[in-house]
């Protein structure tokens, strides 16, 4: 490495949380799979990857076949191997839990196979002859990429538009650096696009640069995968103070910067929230050198959206998780120096403050209290919404028969990369049926 | 504490575990280490005539692995000792002098000429060794020169050479048999007729363990070519057990002592050989896989099991299972068993279901009341034991006898009387 030495924080951010398996480790782990009948892990996988088969292919020295099995169901199998909460999906139901409370490390094996194949630069698929049909995919996050790849595979011509400067969506901007090191999101994007027949246009925003009505005119079908573009705001006294920051933005900045020093959060950090974003922000704040990092969550631990695994990750990285604490006010003189929190009771009837408060010193307060769907870009086209997001049917088709949608922007969206991939895949199958009917 | 001392055809050793004639017993250095570790005896690596043979200078072994790269089968193309005869004889003499309480038997392989055998027997006798083992077993290399399994495959040669050895020496003679033959009883009978004090078996099985798909040549590969080798290790144990049992229950050889060899890896394997009639056992591959220290597990495991079962000494277990080996035609056809799945230990992998469904009798459920649940359907279960064999959890599925009532598969009442094929109405030759 050249240039000035990186600090410890930078090194941690750039280091895989779990090192990839070596060939020997993969062989030992693959041997543990029982090749179950109607395997529970497959049922638990939102993208229906044939897990026992891909593991057996690793075990028999056929990593290319293994990757083909994975990519056939999930072209973002590489990213999912890194970010899937496997402990609540495939690995949670592994029969090895019954046997010895130690599931097969499916996520790590998936990474082994997909890394192998991606290193070759070759996709295990051949694009079909061009159909002459054109589809626009709005948003290049996991849902959009999965949709675009499947459509391209079938020979359709796909244009992806994305308002950001780079493609990849949350994979590029919304995931902690240590989960996707070595520019993986970007490498995966290029790998997916290498199928051919996909044009990515960045810096093009739906609603401002192109309306939905225009896209419907120009293309045979449209897929919307624009995620949750707005951030929930907490209107607290003092939330305008310097040092009160949006966690989503912090995570995005960390991913795009080469100079972490500009993002130092100070010695004492409080993160408000209880989801993956809160954990990603808190752990990375620790890695950047913050001494005291506290996650304050207003409800009980059982209600936290961050998985048990993520909670333990935060705790083992020195983050303190405090539950039943809701923010009351942020104090400081120009810049934040403390936050007052009130204890809560979360009875069956709802959340109520107890009146008792505590003040935590803070140089930075990160707000990670959720994101919301912004329907502004849909202007002019009437799409039914449900729960504030786009309503779709089982095939991910919206109330407009020429428009499909998937990922976090649809009603019932699960805030999971792997679920978004499945949405994109299902939508692509439906679009393909529709275009070839 | 059970007494493990062994007296095999008059050769005494502190335990019944000998190292078989093989690389681990090729020279004094190894044998001293084995005795220090606690092995009861060794059969010295096979001696031949001078000038000594030579070995290949490339790989000698090929392997078969199970999950997690456990070695379950090993094959070799190594020949007999490649050291001068006198060096071996001198070392044998010294080792026997240093370890008087251990068994030291010398394996021999020379051309089928009486004078040569006579001379060799005299030289071994001079060392003070406890006995000889005639290597009529090795299937590779030496067999091309008319020795090893080339002798073991011709009962007349076995008898002839055995007789020469007995006539020209007072030492106990063990004849080591090759499994590369259709009926092991014939060579055993020949050895017995020639006056052998015992047989030992099995030697290695002719084999090609794998093919290098880049070189398109069998492994181990020597400069692009390979040759069949001798297969051993846990994978050959079932073949060896059957051959030991065949000899033990053959009227002509029932009294012929047997030294059991073939894939013995742990105390349980050894106990099984002894139960089928072996008077002691010889081990090689397990030592070559893990080192000599396994003797500690072999002796303590065997002794603890014997204590638990109330067996005071080896004589109380040797041959105890032999009377229970019979011909298929005498098996009780009225005995009915059904598989039972212990739901508490079931991990729900579903393998029992899918193998029964795809390849057998459709006798295990996949779902019950819409839930993943594996249960035996007695109306279909023939009691074949496949589910027990494939289940990853030991004792989760068991075969339970149906002692009375009606077998729901056949709708026939359980017949508590013994009835075999010779008495069965479907048998055209039935005696009933």
C-alpha cells in the first residue's frame, strides 16, 4: 500500500468481517451437509436456491457447477452470501441445528462458489437471441439488477436508469463497508451486466429526468425498483445541531470516501434506532475510533429489527445496546454535546414514556429510525399504493399492467437484499411471459 | 480388569494386537517404536532372497477418502523388504533379544523351491524369532515373479510350500492368505493339509483406487503409468470378516487358528474379528494413518468392553459369534421386524423417506397433517434396514421385532415358530 498509513479504523472497514473459506475449509464444511430431502434450507431461501445441490457440487470438486446452481436462482448470490441474515433464513432451519446446534455455514459456502465463478469473469449462461422487446428498469439495486439480468437472458433489451452517480443501489450505498470489501458491489454489478443487452444510465432520475408516462411510451414494459428514498425524521428539540446526522447518509459516505478522517464521529456516539442501519452505523463508528457507542432503541430487545446475529456483532465490537429508551431532546451549543432519553414501557397497548430520563454525552447522534417510500417520482401515473408503497400481485405486477415493481418500494417489501432479488426475478418472468404471449 | 494376554499357537504376547507385515515393521527403528508404544507383537516385513528387490522411486500409495478426508482405503505397490537379508536378520535377532515378552514373527517370500525355503527357515530360526508367516498374499509385483498371491491362488502350491517349511523347521508356521480368490476355504484347507499351525488373512485386495483424469493413468502414477496395487484399510474389513468366518465355520478348518487381518482400526473392529474366530489380530493401515499411539485406544477399548460384558480373558470371546453364522436358507423367515423412528432424536433430514420412496418400499411418510414428519408405515415396511443405514443419527432409527399380533403388511398373524426356506411352500425342494 502506498501513501500515508491508514488508521486502524480504515483497516477494519476494509477487512472482511468473515474471511472467505479456503478450499480446505470449504471441503470440510461442505462435507457436513446431509443432502436433505425437500431441504428446509431451500424452503427458507427467498430465492429458492437448491442449497444441498450447490453444496454437493462444492464437495465433489465442481465449484463452477455449484455457482451455476446458485446463479440460476439468484444472480446476486455473491452479495447475498455476504449480507443475507442466514441465521434467520437457510441456516436457521439447517437440520444440523437439531443434531448439534451448529448449522452448515451455507452463506460462506455460497460465497466460496460464487467467488470462484466470478473470478473467472464468465457467466454460466448464454443470452438468448434478441427478441426486439425493450424494457426499462428503474433503479439498479438488487431488485432492478435481478430483473434486468433475467430479462437480458431471455433476449430482451434492457435499459436501467438510476438517479445515483453509480449503479448498485443499496449494495453500493447502503451496506456497511466491512460486509462488501474490495469494491465487491461494483464488481458484481459489472459481472451481472456482462451478460450483455443491458444499458445502465446513471444520473437519470425518475420523475425529474424521465416520467413514468414517458417510460411507458418508450418501452414495452417498465420495472420499478427504487427502494425507500426518504428518511424518517425525528422532530426533536436540538435536531438541527451540528453533529446530528442521518445514519443512512453516513453509511453511504463511508462507502464512497477514501478519506475516512473527514467522517470521524468523535469520541462519544449515540445511535437512535434498532435496525440493521443502526448496527451498521454503530459498528462503523467504533471502527472509526469512537470510544463510547450506544444504540438506543425505544422498544424492548425482542422488537429490534436488527437480527440477533447483528446485535451480537455490535456488542462484540464494543457497542452498547440500550433498550426502552426514546429520545427527548438533543442539547449543545452549536454542536451536539448530549442527548436526553426517556425510559419507556412497551405494554400491549402501545409505547409510553415513564417520565424518568437519562442524559448521555454525545459528540454525534446518528438517526437510524427507518426509511419511507417516496412516491414523488411516480407523479402523473396512477399506481395503487398499499401501506404507503406500491401494490403488486404475486407476479410483482402493479395496478398498471405495463408496470412491475419489486424490492423495498413494494407493499410487503422485506428490507432484505435476497427478497428484492426474488422480486426482480419473479417480475422478469412475468414480464417475459407478457412480452412473448 | 480383563486379561488381554494372548497365546496364539504358542506365541505369547501381552495383548492380541500385532502389527502386520508391512512398512511399519520394515526395520528395527520402527519395530522398537512400536514395542515402546505397547504393541503386543509384530510380523516383520517380508524377507526375500538376496539380491534384495528394489522399489519404485515414485509414489507407492493410493487412497480412498470418506467425508472430511478420512482415509478409508489405501492401496500400495510396494514390494517386500528392499534391504539386504543379513541386515534384516541381524536386526530381528537384536530386537527379539531386547523385547523377549513380545511376539516377533518373520514374514517370508521366496521362489517355490524347497532348498531355498529350507535355507531361509534355517536362517530365521537362528534369529530366535517366534515363528514365520508365509506371504502367499501380496497381489502386486511379486506375483508377476511367481510369488505372493500367485502361490496363494493355487492350493497345491500352498500345501507344498507349507509342508516344506514344517518339515525343515520346528518354528510355528502361519500361512498368510490372499483374498484374490473365489472361495477362501480351498487355500485354507490346503494350508491345513500342509501342516500349517495357523492361517492369517486377509492380505490386500487387487485394486485400482483411482484414475488421474489429467494424466489418464491409474494412481499411484509412475511416469505416466500405473499398476494394480493391494487394497487395505477400513474399506476391506467386511471382506476380511467374511473370509475369517468362512474358515472358522468350515468343518475341515474349524480348529485351524486364525490371525485376523483387514481394516482393523479400533477396538470394536478387533473384537468383531475375535468373535468370528480369530485368535488374535494384525493391524497395519490404522497405524499407517494415525501412528503407533492408537494401541492405547485398542487395548483400553477392548479391555473396558470385556469388563463391561464380564469377559475375563480373550478365550471367552474368541469364536463366540461363529455359531451364529449360517446359510441364508436357514434364516428364520417367520421373524418380522419393522423400522421405528425415534422422533426425539430425528433431525428431519428426510433421507430415510427419500431413499425408501425412490429406491425401496414407500414405507416412510414425508408429511403428517401437512407437517414435515417422518414415520414408518408398517403396512409397507419390509424391515429392510435401508433407513437405518442412511440415517445420520445413530440409534435414531432402529429395527424392532414384531413378536406377536398381525403383520399389517402381509395381514398374516406372526408365526412364533422357526421356519426357513428349506421348509417354505414356495421352495420346490421344500422338505416340509
